[in-house]
């Protein structure tokens, strides 16, 4: 055992003597090892300067121990403990055999620290063998796949069933819905005009409240952001790499082989020590196209592929729940396949967490689009996101109203995420739900001034598929968190409930109701008929006209101002065409409502890689990989 030394004490010279790396690569690797806080072997494997099989063969030969093929000689499942999985992944050391009272382990990192750890864990007589890092990771996944798959699907439903969307409508909700429908039907039969006036009044007041609330959010959200952003940049510049925590990056992908090079290149450019990155590409076992693309890409040592076994529901949150079991970071972030986060994003989040109270469990970064000028839809989508992430969410943060998280660039404290049983696999807008659930459990969400750029949908049909899933998820979230209205009031407060109703409920309900009011207005405009006059007594008429003209006009104006913060002035005139965007949103809302009844857990896939920018982005990514 004493012959095992620190890997860095021999790696460089030994590999250079064998001709496996060049002196120039050795010098550059030494500099990068200092900068990244990594050892030479990790640097050279990460940069693909040495083939993995050649490195581990040399490692076994250098220490005169056996190189184990874990596919031919798999792990003894009885020796592995579920509670130690995170440690196995962190230390890259796993028990392999037990004979005559002595345990033999396989490791990808022999050295003094490993020896001390192994002796503490498995006793003085522990024996060591070598196996490649990716083989160890894959073998551990296979041992626990069945148990972790069950947990990924049912942990939240078993632990906190009232917070799970597995039950779409509770009996109480069905009874309340039946009672409202019955009361409305009776009212229409007995006093039709009075009943319709009451319904109209409720909807008009709701529209007015929604309009006023979002106006307040935008007012607060636009204040004093620049000063805090400058302070954040200063704090990031003072960070030391050696003090940074391990950061897990989860990237769930499904049928997206074309955008994989873009993603890999964006993650390579993160300004974070490689030795402290735990990047997991999460793929479905049956998605052979993306698996083959990932294999052919020759991803570096910092990337680990997690294969999710098939089961229902087949959703992004289920895949993330499964991969979470193998994560080893203190913090965790979700990125989508086409994401391009700003390089310093992880450091900004670390600073944000360090400055925040202990009950801050999540940091949401901003989202926007890199192909914003491609067509009319990408411009309107960019205006929508600029308004949402640059103005409305900061307003929610300042007013301490629960923040419905976006679908990506959510950064979590790992221990809190596991405590809450992570994401709801039955909710198709899982992050919005988790943001509300965090607040109900006493935690807070903060925002960080860092942007992740995505590919905006260029196809209206594809956009409707995506938005209908989002709105269906908002409906699921609304149903889940209104099951206990008194509990909701106690946990998030009156202002939080108001924000939840208008932000979650308003988003879905306005999409459903807008067509009705548009049709009434268009009918009146074309015919000047007085058929609707009894339904609009003077006060109600004025309120309705105010909502129609002032409300919609103000939102057009606000959308015109939204891109000014990013100096994207060319987008401003397109806010005048937002009406058709709202029409598409109503189509998506009605589609989402229908699917809530017929296919509540169906994850309607959004196709990525349709943008004309994708080919050039892939070429840039591949060129960057070759240059590296």
C-alpha cells in the first residue's frame, strides 16, 4: 500500500516518458491545474490530450495493480450501501469484492488521500484495483437504478401527497366545481340577466386586479437594479477558486442530438474550476440517437452521462429526480439542452447564496434568447421574456411574493432540494410548482443578475406546444396549492396569496377568457348591436372599457420598454403587434386545459434546433472543441 503516491507527483513525467502527452501539453496542463484547482490527470483527460483507456492502463501499470473491466467483472451489489452513493461518486472508490475478511475496492484516483479514506471506510486490509471513472459511475448507476427510478416517480407523492399533482382533482375540488356550475345553472334559469352581470363583474374585477398587480410588479422590478449588479460583479472578482464549492449541473435532454455540441461548448466555457464541476447529461435509455451523438462527441472527463430507465410519466422532472440521486455538489443547477449561460453565472450564484439569509434555498437567473431577431415570433417571445425576467420577477422578489421559477437556470441548495423530495414528476411545469412549494415550506427564492440565452421558438405550432404545456402546468400548480387555502394563507401571507392568484391564476385564466371578450367587442364593433347592453350597466361598462383600452394599451407600452434594459431597441416597435401573440397564447391555454382533463401528465415535446442559427452555433462549438 505504501507504494501509492500522489498522482501529481508522477503523472506528468511518467506520461511524457511514455510519449502519451507532449512537453507542451504537460506545461499547459500544469498551468491549468493551478488555475482550475485540479490535478494533472483530470486536466489532460478533460482536454482530451490523452485517451482514457491509455491513461488507466498506464495508471495500473505504474502501481502494479490490476485494471478491472467492470462490464466483465461487475460490482458485488451486496457490498454497496445506498446511503453511500454520493460518497462513491465523490471519491470515485467503490467496494468490488470481499474475500477472507478483506475488501477489494476499485478506484479511478489512487493516492495517499484515497488510501487513508479506504482504510477508514473498509479497514486496514483493504485492497485496491483500478477502473476508469466513467465505468465506476455507470456501474453504481446500474446497481441502484431500480430503487432510484421508483423514488424519482413516487417520493414526493408518498412523502407529501397533498403537494403532488399525481391526483389531478381532489374530491373537495370536484364538489366545489360541481356546486359552482350548479349555482350558475340555477341562476341562469331563474335570473339570467342578473347572473350574467355578476359573472361579468367578477371577470372584470379580476382583469382589473391582474392589470394593477402586474403594473405594481413592473414598477418595483425596474428600480435600482444597476447598483446591485455592480456590487455583484465586484464580489465575483474577489472569489478564490480553491474556496468554491462543488457544483452539480444537470442537463436533461430528450431527442436533441443536434444541439448537444452547443450545450457542451457552453458548459466548457463556464468560468468555474473544472475539478469542482459535476456535469451530468441526463438521457432517456431509449433515446439512442442522442446517446449515440453524445458518445460520438467524445465528451471530456468532466461530463457524465446518466441514463434514465423507461417508466411513466416520461417527464423532465422525473429524469432530474433520478439523476439527483447521483449528484455530489453542494449546489445544483438545471440547464436545458440549448442553453448558453453567461460564463460567470455559477460564481454570481455562489456570491448571492453567501450574502443571502440561510433560508434562501434557490437562486433564479434570467432567461432570454440568442436568436431574437430571426422572425416575428422570436421578437415577441423575447419581449415577453424581457418583461417577465427583467421586470416582473424582480418585482415579486422585492415584494416577497412567491416566485414561480422558470424552466431552467434554477440554482438550488442541494440539501434543501433533497429535503423537499425535489421536483414533482407529475407536474409538467415543475419549476413553477417548486418555487411555490419552497415558499410554503419557509424558504425563499432570490434572483441573480446573470442571463442564460436559449433558442426562441421559430415555429408558431411548436411555440403553441411549448406554451400549452406551461399553462397546463400552471393549472396543475394552481390546483395543488389551493387544496388547503387556509394553509396557503398562513404560509405565504395575504400578499403572497394575491400574487399567486394573479400571477399563476391570472396567466392561465386570462388566456382562457380573452377570446370571449374579444368576440363580444368585435361583434359590437361590427354590428353596433345593443344585444349585450343589459350585461354592461354603466359602472361595469366603464371598467370593461378601461381594462380593454387602458390595460391592453399599457401592456403594449410596457412591452415596448422591456427591451430597453438590454439596449435591444429594434424590438420595441414589434410590441404594437402583440395582439396576435395573445391570440396564440389563448390557443395554447385552451389546448392546455383540454390536456389537463384528457392527458394531464403528457409532456408535449418542444423541438429544438429549428433556428437557422443552430447550424452556425454547432459549427462554432465543434471548431472550439477542435481548437481546445
